[in-house]
């Protein structure tokens, strides 16, 4: 696939580094991580040593100081892996959780955590979703009550990626008991091992099996006043801002998986024979693959366009929401067809395509479900 | 002490190479290109020599089209200090490259020219040897271990049936083999730093070298398609087939 106009020679080098890391450090070991339910911390730290966990963060903390396009190159390259659980473990850390710290952290908070976050020594998680509040973020009920020189958190969080083995949690809680809805929500940093925070259970998922996902329980969990992240009662807006970063990363993940799935499938149909020819010789099959490839290329161009809008600091909620909806659905369309063309082997646990099918499903659900994304687009269609 | 590392941009080793329909060469349009893997090992070794305090500067040079700059940048990201591009769209054969490199050696004055033992595109395995001959320098090819000390090079070479160790004076041409080292990962901070390192472009004319090919390519063709195998019931049947059908024993 030809490169987008935005990409530079450095992007190509970054892709090469990531591809080598996948080939040597991920693909041979991913099956064991799927079985144990999490990615070993040493792998995260190895990515940290390559400078890949702080792409857009300031060099003074060990970041690369690069732009949103470079981040997308990394996300897409990482998502060429056939282990979605590995990919999401990393991307939640780099593009969904740690941005809360990098964007809103005070000087002392940055000094305390950011360097180790970028080095991969502290793995981060973001805890917004609750058992009774997912798409509707403004309806969360976890409470943070001011008490002397600290805050006391009570409530529960659901579906938290890196929640079982994470070191640092960015938690959304209601700080103004009077207000309802978007106002009155704040973000907090909670360190692993803080009394009153426990993992309710590790959740068993259809896909992303090498990613650990937790239900978290906060019971009179006391944290210092200094752990308020950003402005009190303005957390909802910080969450919405970070959702843009998160959704682009998820879109890059979808596009990366689509490319890998198509490559695996092209290989398969070129070698598999039926009725006197290869499956690729059947026009019904190769034309379907050609159209899917066209859709993936179009989605990829849109992905890079959205990242470019971010580098230009343009308002792009409509575009990013549309991108998230489009790519979440496209990943499922592509994987469904790729599995189909693998025949029975595509249904077997030993094939990468079978795993990618399960991994793709959540891309239309997590981090902004398709319907919710389309509402964001629809609201902006008629202005 | 300066180390010069010549590097070549080749079709990436993962690419399935296709012969052009008209038989004049192989398809390079829209094909991923990378640094010749043996050259990457040479760059790694040079950077290690610098890190060990043996070398003071690592200069990389590539001869070819403008896009070779990207390959040079990769070498800079591994840790080379400076890059030179001898830019030309002409077809370059090993002798022409060796002549260009001789001119670069005269300009730069390195004590070691460290090359890959061959390039994976044409597999010629000639440039290092030709360069040594043109310069009148000693050569140590197929290095699997390199030791530089007291103005001497001690190089372990992989030869048929074992390892051979040769000692030479400096300056020397060394070509490296696969097992010399494992090149490091190129980290993102080093990719960013490489952008700012100096890269100078020269033309063959300025070096006074005539690069015109001395060999003509008549035709390039695909290797014959592999035929499907057969299963034999036991060793005796295999020996029989090898002797009477394949006639190889
Ligand atoms: C594997 C996994 C990992 C996750 N990781 C994290 C994490 O690390 N941190 C975190 O905070 N959250 C995480 N989530 C939560 C995820 O972001 C939510 O699941 C998602 O936002 C959807 O919320 P929900 O599950 O409550 O579904 P609901 O909000 O109950 O939605 C159910 C369905 O209703 C639809 N729907 C909702 N509202 C509307 C509407 N207005 N119009 C039409 N349809 C609508 C939705 O699109 C969806 O199809 C994770 C989820 C999963 C599955």
C-alpha cells in the first residue's frame, strides 16, 4: 500500500523497528500470553527502552516529542500484530490512560510519574466506565469526597483494561454531589496498592485474551489531595478531550488488523486449491478481497487525515467520531470475510485469523460504541 | 581512527522478488527497500568499535539514487556520525562502486573500510575485494569476529570446514559475515536524532570516476517452478530413486 502524503522517512524507520519487535518479541510468544491472560511487564519495558511509549511526550521526561501522525504510525504498525490483546495492553497505556497524566498533570505529578510511565516501569489504566454507566459517561456514580487533607473514593469501575496488573489508575469520580450530568466530575491518580482499592475480579473475555481486564472496587479509598488530576469538577471535559486521542488509536488498531487479516487471507487463498484452481483464481473471492482492500485503504487515508487535523490543532470531533464508527465496523466486515475465505481452518483456535475475528469484535463496542459515535456525527451533520 | 562503512539499498529481504515481464531485470516499483542486511551488521560493528573507544568516527557512504538517503538515515539512527551519498541514477556494478569508494577513501582517510560480504540483490561478493585491490590494502573477508588493537586487525573468518584467524596491518578492508553481531534495534529517539546528522551529496563526476557498466545483462528469468514432491515408503526406496531417477548418487 502506498504511503500517505503525510508520512516521512522517519515514519518508515519507526515502522521497521516495530515490525522487527513484533516478529522477534511478540508473535512467537503471544499464544502463551493469551493463555495466562496478560502481557509480561518485561515486554512493556522493552518497548519503553526503544522510546516507543512516549511518542508525543516531552523529551525532558524521556518522550520523543513527536506529533500525532508519528503516534498513528506507531499504533498502526503495532496493530499489524495478530495479538489484539497485546496491542490494546500497549495502546491503553500510551494513548488512552497516560494522556490523562500528560495533558493535565501538575509539575509535581509529572515529575513523580511521567518518566517511569514513558519507560514502561509504571503501566497505566483509565477507569471511567462503571457497571451502570458506559456510553453515558456523565451518569457515573463513583464518588470522591473531600476529607481533611485528602479525598475518599467509593464506587465501582467496570471493564478496566490493564486493571488487574496496572500500576497507576486514572479514575473518574463525582466530586460535586449536588450537580448531575457532565458537571461535577473530576479525575484522580490512584496508585496500585492504595488501601481501599481492590480488583473485584479479572474478567473473562471473548477476545483480547492477552489483555487483563478488571472490575475495580473502591471502598473508602483514601488518596492525598495532591492526587486530583486537572481541575476539580472539570474532569468530564478532560475525558472528552482524551477520547479523541483514544479513538484515533483504536481506529489505527482497526486499520492495522485489517491489513494483517487481508495479508494472511491473500496468502491463504493463493495456496489453497479447490475445483482445479487456487481460491484466488475465483473471481468471487478475489473481487471481494479487492473491494475490502479498497475500503481499508480509504479508511487508512481518513485515519491519517484525522491525525493530521490533530497536528493542525483543528476541531475534529465529527471526523474522529466518524472514523471510529467506520473503522470499528470495517474491522468486523473484513475479519468476517477473511475468516470465511479460510474455510474450516478459520474456525480453528490454531489459526491467527480466528483470534483476530474475536479480537475485532470489541473494536465496534469499546472506546465509543458505533451507535454512540454515529450520534456524535449526526449531531454535527446539519450545522 | 575513522571507520568507513559503505552501504547498499536493496529490495527488502521479506519481499518476494518478481522478474519484470520484459526480462530486463526485477520489479522495483512499489517494492519495499531496506539496507542490505550484511551492511547493517557492518554499521553495527563500526558503532560498537566507536562505543568501545577504538574508533573515533563512523562515516557511512552509499552510491545510488537519491532515495539511498533513507538508507543512510537508518545507518545514522543505528549510530553512525555522518553520511555521504554519491548520487547517480546510473546502473552501478561492483567495479564502479569500488572505484567510487576508492575516491571516497582518498577524501576521508579512514583506517578501516568495513563492508558487508555481499549484497542480497545481486549476491556478487566482489566490492570489498575489488576495493582492497584498487587501494593496495590488505583484506579480511567473511569476518565473524573483529579485533582492532595496536594498529593491527585480527579477524576471524568463516571458511569451509571451520574458522580461520588472520592478522593484518591497518589500513584494511574487512567484509562481514552474518554471525559477526546482531544489529541493535533502531530506537525512536535515535531516529529523531539521525534527522539532524550531516548528510553530504556528491556526484561521480566530481570524484573523477567513470561508472559506465562493463558487463551487459542479456536476460533475467524466473527460476523454474518447483514441482510437487513425492512420499517414499522407506530409505531403500529413497536411495533407489536418488540413484536411478535423479542420478545423483
Ligand atoms: C474489552 C473492553 C475493555 C474496556 N476497557 C475500558 C477501560 O480501560 N476503561 C474504561 O473506562 N472503559 C473500558 N471499556 C468500556 C467501554 O468503553 C464501554 O463498554 C463502551 O463505552 C460501551 O459502554 P457499555 O458497555 O456500558 O454499553 P452501553 O452504554 O450500555 O451500550 C449498549 C449498546 O447500546 C448502544 N447505545 C448506547 N447509547 C445509545 C444511543 N444514545 N443511541 C443508540 N444506541 C445507543 C451502544 O452503542 C451499545 O451498542 C472497555 C470495554 C471492553 C469491552
